[in-house]
């Protein structure tokens, strides 16, 4: 196993265990199977295990495995506060204490604010007093390091990165998402600040394992001997800004393959030929795309506030995966932000088209994408969600004003 260092010099295995995909059994988790796999990973040198409060049964399962096998001190636990449903410090305390109980531990090594999409979410936590809470819990040793996981625009990620002295962060990143969400720019900016980056969705939930036939043919003909999974993982581990890559390993065979790769794939081990192969595979995958946007962001910033690359990314995702997934991701990562960068904000100035290297008719394609991403039923659902968020914000503001009085 190759190890990389966190902000304080501690060694983290560059392969992390994503517990979200523990195998289900009936209404719960197959404990015996999960135990075998977790213990195999620990013996193989994996020391970073990622779970969350809202992953059903996950924290309880991991905590039981560690306690019954006396191996808590061999690993780092990363778990998450569902900040988007917290309404007070009392709720935050209750949730954190429940996590300690579930995990059968008295401290969390890496604690994350779960799924930030907007700076306003951090500002909301600050209004509760989260900064004082973090200081106290770090001082007591109940939390060793504090970070956040992220889904949203690149610009918002950079703002959140600057908003606090974070110990680490977690982003979705893979060769198909190189220029979306936090993207390569976000990764490298975090690294330049000395902030370790944990990678989630390194293979897009398996979509970069089950390649289209033409892409799979390219990989086989390359003579590299790599599987699709190995190509995606090695591409990530070649980048010095990547600290740890999470994999939802739910079989011994998958563990064996990933552990082998993680023991070989160091920075600089990816060749120019490997890079070229990735570009060819990306081109094959993109043949299904509706818009030939590469996410270069030369069209940005939009004067009207449209997140052009994000709109096109999720429009394409509807056809690279499923319409439902593309629409859900778009709603979560774009539409529910405080200032949503939706296509209807476009004023038709055309500034973006002057800078697009691909020559895309951006104004026309934005209208097309919006019709696909936000059919009437989705527009209604998004509007209801936004009203609920607004109502909660007003309620919090009212409570704060009453407390001051």
C-alpha cells in the first residue's frame, strides 16, 4: 500500500474504503460479509474508512466490526454531519453523540460537513455557533480533523475553501468530471493551500468500469493490460493533489484488485500513452453527448449568472447515464443553490459564444438543455424544495432575532 500525508503529516492509505456500498441483506447490512471485507482491507493496509450519519446501518456496522475485532486504533474513521437538516446546535450535538454511539468510539478522526453545495450552508452553520463547537471538540480530542464534502459549482467550492481553516475536503472527481463540480482547478487549489483532498465517485458509481463497447475496444486494443477500473484509479493517483481515493468495495475480488493497484500507482507512474488512452476513451463516451462541451470554462463567468458548463454537463449526463440521474444531479447541484445558475437566466448577450473553443451555439443549446433538464413536473418539485428552504431560513432568522431580544 502506498500512503500519502494529511495536513498534519499523518499517513493515509491512498486507497480508502467507502462503506456506503456495504452489501445489503434483507432490510439491513450483511454483517458477516462486511466484516470479512473490512478486516481484509485493514490487513492489506487500508486505514481510511468513510461512512455517514445518513447511510442506513453503516455507522453501526462499522463500529461493531471495529469493536468486536479490537482494531479501532488501526484505522481512521471519517463520518459526516448532515448539515442540510440541522436547525440548531442542540440538533448538531445530538447527531454527533449518536454517531459516536453507533461507531462505538469516543472520537472521530475525520469529521465532515456533509454535502455542501453553497457557501450559504456554511454561513448558516456559523450562525448556530459551529466554529466554537468545532474548536471545543478539537480541543477535547473528540474530533481530530474537520472538513467538508462537496457537490456544486467550481466557483462556490473555491469560496467555501476560503471560508474556514479546513483540515481536508472531499470532492467528486474522475476523468469524466475533470472540469465539473470542484474539478481539477478545485483539486489543485486545495492542494496549493495544503488541504488534503479525498476523492469520491472515482469511477462514477461504476459507469467508468462498464464502458461502452467502442471505449472498451480502445482499452483492450491499447495493450496496456489495465482493466477499466485500473485506468480510472491510476489516472487519479498520478495526481499529487489527490490524497485518498474512496472505493465502495463489496467483494474480496474487488478489494484484491484495488489493493494491488494502490500498491503500485504512484505519482508519475501514468505514461503519456496512458493519458492519450484516457482521452480516446473519453471521446468514445462523449459520442452519446448532446453538447460537445469539454468543461474548459472559457465561456465563464456569465454576466447573467448562468452556470453554462454545469447545465451542459448534466444535460449530457442524462444520456451518458439516465435521464433521472441527470435531472436529480442538476436539481441538487445547480437549482437548489441560493443563486441557481439555470439557463433561463440567460439574457442572450452572446458573450459566451465568442470565447467557446468548440464553437457551440450556447444560447440555443441552453434552451434545449433547460427543456430536457426541467420538464414541468421537475420545475414544480424544485420550486417546492426552494420554498421549503426559504421558509426554514426565515424561521431561523426569526428565532435569532427573538434570542437577541
